[in-house]
C-alpha cells in the first residue's frame, strides 16, 4: 500500500466513522423526524447543512474542472448556482415554510389537487434521480483512483455507505451528518488551494494568485491550440446565447430543486428559513470564490507539465489516473494538443472530473493532503446524495403511498418501512446510472436543474403568487415542460443507447430548462384563464400564505 492510499484510507475511515456515529445517535422512528427533523433545526445549523447538501460532487469535483477547460464561460455554474439561492430566498423559502408541510409535492397537492401531487412527485423523483447519478459518478472517481478499486465496485461501495446512514437517521440524521461533512469538505478544499497558491505566487490567498497567473495561462492555452482562458464565450460552442440560457436554467433549477427546498421545512420559524438562506450562501461562497482559482491553478500546472514533453516525460501523476481510466494518451511523441473531450483526438485527454482531486498531486503536495482531498470529495458526494435519496423516498412513501394509496390510513411504522424500501430501490437505480453517466459530473447535475426548472418551479411560483392558477393548468404545464426538456436532452446526448445529435440553435442540453419552464408557465396561465378558477378556500389560502403576520395555512384550512 502506497503512502497516498494509506492516508486516503485513513481519512475515509475516520470521516465515514464520524458520519455513521452521528446517524446512529440521531436515528429516528417517527415520520416527522424522518422527513423534517421535527422542525427543530437552527438557522446556522441548517445553513451549514444546506451548504453541504448543495456543494455536491458537481461543486467539489466538477466545477473547478469545468473552469479549467471552459475558462470564463464556466461562470454559468458559479452565477447560476449562487443566484438561484437569491430567487429561493425571495420567492419560495419563507412561503413554503409557512405552509408547514413535509414535502414539495405535498404543497402542490394542497394548492392544486391530488392529481397534480402525483405529477409533482414524479417530477421530483426524476430530477433527484438525475442529480444523484452525478454523486455516484463522483464517488466512483474517488475510490477508483485513490484506493485502486474498479469503477464498478467504487460506485457500489459509495452507494452502500450513503444508504446506511440516510435510511437510519432520515432528515434528522442527515442534517447533523451534513454539518460534519461541510467541515470536512471545506477543509479539504481550502488547504490544497492555499498550498498551491503559495507555491505558484508566493501568496497564500488563492483569489490573489489567481489574478497573477491568468496572463501565463492564456499564453499556454494558445500554445496548445485552446481558446484563451479569459476569452468570453469561447468555451461553449453555442456562444453567448447558450451561456445566457444555461445560467438562467441553473438559477431557476436551484430555486425549484426539491432536495434544497425541503431543507427549509426543518427550521423552527419562517424567519429561520430566511436566515438559513443567508448562512447557506455564506458557507457556499467560501468554496465558490475559491473554485475558479483551483481550476486555473490545476490547468496551469497541467499545461506546464505537458509543454514540450513526450509521453515518457510527463509528470508521474499522469500514470495512475491513466490506469484508472481518466487520462488518455494518444501519442508517443511531443504533446501538442490537450483536451477534455474523448472525441477530439487530442494528444492528451484529461477528464474534467479529476482536476480538483488531482490538484494536490499536480501541485506536488504530500500524501496526507491528497488523502484529505479524497475524503472531501466523498463528503461532497455523500452529503448531497443522502438529501436526494430522502426526497425520492419521501415522494414515494408520503406523497404517493400515504396520501394516495393508503388514503392516510397507514401507520407511522408502515410509512417508515415504505420510505426505507423506496430509498433502497433508489440506490440500486442510481448505481446503475452512476456506472453509465451521460456526461461529466457537473454536466449530469446541470441536467437535473433543467428538469426542476421546467417542471416544478413554475407551478410553485404561480401557486404562491397567482390565486387563479388551477389544477388543469398545473398538470398540463408540468407534463409539457418535462416532456419537452427530457426529449431534448435525449436528442442531444448519448442516453439509452441513442446517438447524440447537434444542438438546435447552439442550445446545449444544460440550457434547455429555461425554455421548458417558459412553456410550462405559459400553459398554466393560458389554461387557468380558460377554465374554472380554484375554489374560494384555495384562493384564501394563497392570499394568507404571502403575508408574514397572517394565519398559517393549517389555520386557514381549519377555519
């Protein structure tokens, strides 16, 4: 066993042990604990948990990799993911917390009808499945490289750990586990970033060194036939239009993702829900303000090592990543071209997904730092996957089984059993998807945002702010948004054995969600105006939910 594998195993066992102990101590037997942690979570604790839940494998592993190869155009992820929280704080979080229920489909069902609840639950499950595939892929990257496991077993091991503590503690266990995971992942991210910053620029502040190296990085990019790192709209084939659409899709998807929204049901008060968003943005901002520097540092060191080198002269970190299947060499001569796309035929092809995890090795840092980075990557993947699996299980058990099949007659124990069975089935399906992902980690996750934006968000926003939105419009809008967006994703990606086709008007599958959301909202408005409006009782509930000092929705229902 190498020193790197020893330290990786040490940190993984240590952190996994902490997570499992927390989950065991927070284990639950009541559905209220399982779904919303008894609504007893403080704002700062919830903010840290949201930060960990949010900073998935896409943020930790994938985002800096996208920055490295897309340059300034990768700002679509930075702006979209943070900007979406502003929309969430302003338009949804306090109102849904005031409604006081367990899940997003439950709000939709109470606001519209049971048929809309079922469609919303299905959309939540589809979006969450797509998102969790990215987490399984990220976990596989960590185990495949740092422990030498085959990719298939790496994904299975990661899924087993996620299932164990998610099914044990529910939302209560997941919340406090995610606080620990945030500490692990942010520590693992910052230490290598600071160390590499010091080695490159003599200043241990990544954001400062980032500005110093851009000129050299632009020059190296040009030498290897790449767009300059700072070149606007050069990193996406669709140019400005696609950058705009992807940014807006990710913003809208952020505000509509059920595993994020459900976190605001756990706070003690409506005010706590608002403050949770503030703390979440603070904790997320620490990593997001560092990610561009990490991506640039890693790309600079990669190109420096490849410049003028033959395959035999490349740095030592290349070989193990090549063995793991994430780096491909296509020449025995001097490396003249570098890419992240397998179809490019470049001399050196490097996966986006290794740029963060490999950054300590590329920067020549010691084995303990490499092991800590691996533990941080797993913390990011585990934290988000647990929240997503909870959304899937709650949608299946609470919104479909309890509210629709058993007609609210099932015992608490029966609900918990169904929830845990649903979570187990979800893990199996997610593992299958994780073994055959349709793209890089960040790309896969971006697809989930498109699905959430095109299905759930318009129904939620109009449900809160427009009293005349009705069930017929909501069902039609959600189904149209889902079918349109998923069809375009399948058309433009290699999914289910289908061949990838050209992007229409240069719009990438990651950016189609905003168009799906527009179609969804338009159909809701048109059909609601053309058909019978909701009952006066529903309209009164909508009116009440928008005012901080008004009665709660439950009081309105009971009045």
